């Protein structure tokens, strides 16, 4: 299936594809540039995530560490892998 870019830079998505995805007039699409290809996907509202929710998914139950302690731990792990 092919389509053509208009002189105004508009792209017609064939009806068959629009119907398959349930895309109607006014739908907002996100475009991801993949070098030699483009990926289109429907923009969906993602609820805002709080810092507490993110920290809760780590599973870490120990004491808090400073940035310097975390960087030292990363460096130690990198040295072990060499």
C-alpha cells in the first residue's frame, strides 16, 4: 500500500489503516523518526507519575545513599566487570 505527500506536506493515511486502528478526524498522532522510517502511534494521555511511585517500584528497602556513594558503587561495579 502506498500514499503520496501533498505539496503542503500532508500525508493521507489510507482508509483501511485508519479504520483498522480506529483513527478518525482530529486524532493526535505521535511521530517517531527511525532514520529510514517513521513510526506513527496514537497519543495517549499518560497520568503524571510521582517520585514516590517511581521509588516504590525499585524494591530497595535499605538506607538512603548520597550521590557520591552511588557513583562509587557504580565505579566499583564497572571495575569488577573488567
